[in-house]
């Protein structure tokens, strides 16, 4: 299924703009999982199974798996999501950005090895560094635009031909790179004015919005700035606030309650 088709179906059928980020940190796992060789998979699996009906997508961050030599557990997790929760898109948060021949291998890694439905990509090496991902027309390619970290302004707010660099990226992706209709953009919840500007420049293009929860982004401002006319168009990510809502054996139930609360808070402003 095309990533965008699956995403739109999830928005409607699950009444949700919530994306749960999967950033597993074994140091924060409950005691009964500590020391298990499959702890990363098991922790994430339980969170996934507890929240899948509440989300529009999941977003595993590859660094949290690779740092622990747990890429095999990431493969198993994505396979589990597809098998147990069909139609739930998986966005591999890898922020890849390299020359074309290397990007080809990263695309194979994301879409053929891990079988992700979408990947985050850094566009700042230009079109040829993005093309290898775009050759998979059914997969989502979500490009960094206006990121949630404070240092993002160091480059993204530079003037380029009378507009900010992030605005140039948004316009370029929307007008020139999105021929297959499979592109999206990353815009941080900590900058609602920029979310609104990106929405203005890109029409109904999906926006992946990190920065609520632990990073302090405002849900009401995010939704008001970024929703489309039908009240969709956003993947609003929350990671730590949901993953670590509980500390004991009931952590998955606590994650579900946090996801329910977050989805309700988002929907209150749609």
C-alpha cells in the first residue's frame, strides 16, 4: 500500500494525528525487562500493541537500536507492526543525507532491509542525494525543513533569495520533488508560526511534527497552524512522554493512557 494511502486511512479510521516515537532506552526500562537479550524488542512491542489503535503511525529512531547492536530487533519490530497491525505506517527516523551512490544503499536499508513505509531524509546535499529514495514511489520521503532543536535557526533561518532557507526547502519539495506525491516535511512543534508558513507554501502535504510532550511544544498552537481543511495533514509525534509514562510492569497500560490523553488533546483542537 502507498504510504500516503495508509496514512490518510489511519487519520480517518483511527481519528488520530498522533505519531508515537519509538526511542528505546534500556536504562529506562522497567526492572522485569532489564538484562533480557530481546528487551528492546519486547519493550517496543508492548507499547506498540497497547497503542496501535490510537495512532496514525509509529516512528522508530534508528540510533536507539543501532547503538545497542539491536538492528535485528528493529527488523523484527517493524515486521511485527505490519503483521499484527496492518495498515499502520512505520516511519524510520534516520535523517539520512549523503551523495547519490551512498543514498542508494541507505534507501535499500530503509525500504528493503527494514521494510519501513517512510524515512526521514536531510535535504541539504540537494536533489541528487534525495533521488534514490524517490525511486520508491509508494514509500514516504519526509524531509527536514524547520526542525524543533534550538540550533536549527543557525542555518534554516538564513536568507536565500529574499526568503528563509526553510521556506525555500518547503517550496522546492512541494513544487519540484513531489512528483509521486510521496513527500512530507519535518517541522517542529516549538515553532508554530513556521508550521503555518510551511502549510501555506505546501498545501496539503503531510507534516511530521516533533516537539510536543518532553520538548514542550504547544498542542493547540501546533494543530491550529498545521491542520488541513479536513482537520488532518499532521503526524504529531510524542516519544518519551508516552514510552516512559509508567515505570513498572504496567508500563504498556500507562503508555496507552498517555496516548489516549495526547490524542484527545490533539483532537480537541482539530
